[in-house]
């Protein structure tokens, strides 16, 4: 009888366990549709990552170009300062340049909470295992990858101010953005 009671108690406890659901809903826009089949012209790693909002994994080599990919995490102080600057770029360059975040080595709840608190909503990929940074050989964040229309990349390895970002965008993607 004691064994039956133990089984019932344990099954009730395990049946009540819900999968981890984030308390903060995703503030990010849906990831962009692929620009086509991956081509050999891009210097981006051959890697697929989950979109923060869900759906099919996104192949980096199919992202619409030109693009700016900002690799960040909520625990990274320079990233926290730079992320609103990237949101400003996304707002000003809409339709001319893809601005995509890549949350790296982070917890989903922490990233969603930070982005919500700072009005960051541009499309973001989720990379909790830091695969992208590893492929780039980068250990520290933030990282910003500029991709021109031909797929050539330039990697910037520190936080950018608004003026620095505008200049790098023009220099490495050919897109002119104003303040």
C-alpha cells in the first residue's frame, strides 16, 4: 500500500511540472525571410540558428544582404549600451539594410527582459551555445558583422557609437544612413 501511495504522489508531482516558459514574451520582430539558397559568395559561417521568436532555423548564409549582424548578450555591459544604438540603425535603415541581432551565450528570459526594458525589437537570432562567435574565433562581445551585397564580411570587435556605426555601415555595406 505504501508503494502505491508513493507512486501516486510521485506521478502527481511530475505531471504538474510544466516546461519552462519565459515570463517575458519575445519583444523581437520575426526573422527575415531567406534571400534565397545559400551561395558560395558569402563569408558567413555555414550555420543555422534559431530565431528568437521561433519558427524554422535561419541559415546565416541566406540572410538578406546587405546586413549588419550584432552579436550581444544581456550580461555584457558594452552590449547593453550598444543595443539601443543598433535599434536606431534598424529604425533608420529599414528596407535598405537588414539589421539582425544575435543573442549569444545568454538566457532567453534575460535577453527578452533587457530588450523589452530598452525598446529593442529588431529581428534576433538565439545562440545560447555561442556557436556563431566560436565560428568567428571571437571570445568577447559585442561583435558586429557587416555583410555587403556580395557576401563579403567585416568584423568589428567592440561597441560602436552612433557616428561610428553610421560610418562602418557606409564603408562596409555601401548603405548611407543619417543620424
